[in-house]
C-alpha cells in the first residue's frame, strides 16, 4: 500500500482517500504524506494519524450489531468462532471488539474504546464463549481451510461469523462440505451475492452491511473541498459516520434493489479544481 501511495504522489495528486490495511505500521508514513497533501480515510481508519477525517461506519458499532445478532441466534448462550483476514487492520480490530463487548454486556459506546482483547482461545462472554479467532491473511482458500478445521476441532460449534466480505462465502462452502449447512448458525459482513442468497435460503441469519457507495461519494466530496480550501463540514471528532445496517431475510430484496440501482446509475464526480 505504501508503494501504491508513493506512485500516486509521483503523479502529483493533490489529495488522497484511502482504506488503510496496517494502521500501526503505516501511521508514520501517512503523517509525512499528510504534511504535504490532505488525506481522508474510509472503511478502515488510522486513528492516530494526521488524517483530516474518517468516512465510514463505526466498525466498533457494527461489531456491537453483530453481537446483538449472535445473541438473537443463541439466546441461551453457546460456542462461536470468529473468522477474519487480519487482526492488525483497524476495521477487524473494532468489529471483533464490538462483538466481545456486546456479548460481555459492557455499556454501549458508538466508537471504539481503544482497548483490544488479545487474540486467544476460550474468551468467556457471559453465556457465550469465543473458542477462537482465526486469521487467513486475506487468502480465501486458507479461510475455507480455517473454517473446515474449526468444524472438525469443535464438532459441537454453534455459530461462526466472518468479519470480512469473503469470509462468509468460505464458511458457507466449508459448512456445506461438512454437511452442517443449516445446522451451523452463520452471520456475515458485507453484501456478497452468495451471502444474500444464503440469507434468503435460511442458511445465514443476517449480514451487517456498509454503504460503500456513500463512502465513495462522501470521500470525493470531502477531499475535493479540502483541496480547494473550502469548509468540508468535518465534525470536531473527525468522524463522518455512515451507519451500518443489519440485513435479514425480510430485507434482502429491498436491499438488492437499492444496490442494483446504485450500481446501474452510479454517480461520477469530475473534480475540477479552480485556481
């Protein structure tokens, strides 16, 4: 990602909107860039950097929504596993922590409180136990292998949740191969077509979705105003909230219809900077 940003800087870009993969390691570099041009972030934040704003849902709040969904599916408690690509990405950190805090009954906060429960096994959360958090480095085949391993290691596993978009399709595939589709409870993030269909078919309870269309539109609007030196309407806390939504079976058709309209029509911004 640093090489990509350096390539953009070499082309003379006047501003940058990015989703950060590794915020801790990238923050010093991002601060050097931010000293030269305005930076905004979307989807995955680097909150300790000198970025002008973060645009997107609170991933921590989305994790709390996921925790509520888990409680809906396992009202009497149960054992679950979390699957995600990496745990050094801010969105993964916050989503996972939101789940843990919700299951542990901690007071609600809209934003990440800044303390991450270390990765480990058998995290007790009241009536629920997080048996493991498995990472796959962004490799879908490895993700499926992780899901398969969890289903063998924990034959009485009640629920599996994928925190990144490709995780749940891999979980569905692993569950199908193990003849546990419809028996294992599954919760997802994002709007993969296979996930939406699985929700309609009753194999996945729900998915927590972002609004990437609004991320792109707002990022373009904010960065353009910053480049022009105009008031971008950034709140004092520098967080431009685009709330997450829980999509269950009764909401899939309306959600897909809205999504298809946005994909078909689009909204393209032609940025013309005036001297």
